[in-house]
C-alpha cells in the first residue's frame, strides 16, 4: 500500500514530470520509507542535508529561527509535497526545521546520491 502511495506521489510531482521512466524506477528502488511520531523532527535547522523527502501521509510544520533563536511557524507541508531539496540543490546546511504536526507521518526519504 505505501509503495503505491509513493509511486502516485512521485509521478504527480511537477519537478519530476519530465524525467524518464528509468529515473522514476531508480527513485522507487532507493526510497526509504520512514515514520515519525507527533512533534518529532524530520529535519533540523543547521544540519547537513542527506535526503530529500516526500510526504505520503500526515502533515508537517516548517519552522525557522528568529533573531532570538526561537522557532517560528512558517508554513505547513501537506500530503503529496516534497521537502528538503533546497539544501541539497544549493549544497548548504538546512535553513529550516520540519517536524510532524500532531499525527503520525509517513515520508519517503531519497538519499542525496539518488537525487541528482
């Protein structure tokens, strides 16, 4: 069931619309399915990036630190969205934190070696 969710999700992502079937197969063979409990961090601000993520089930919050270093809510990530790609694309540390909201989240993590 979860594998089917990721296939549907991957095929519908605008950023992946122009990639070939072979690339989609490569993504699906290498995606790591992970689950996160409520309020658990998936990404932390300042970390070196290792994965890009696809949210299959649940909701997540994106948080950034303000000038006092306190985390502030920026936006929600909904089912079907990709996140964590910016740090990989620009080869920089994570600029925001992402944590599961108030439910169990199922995400697919694609290691950076398969992202490029």
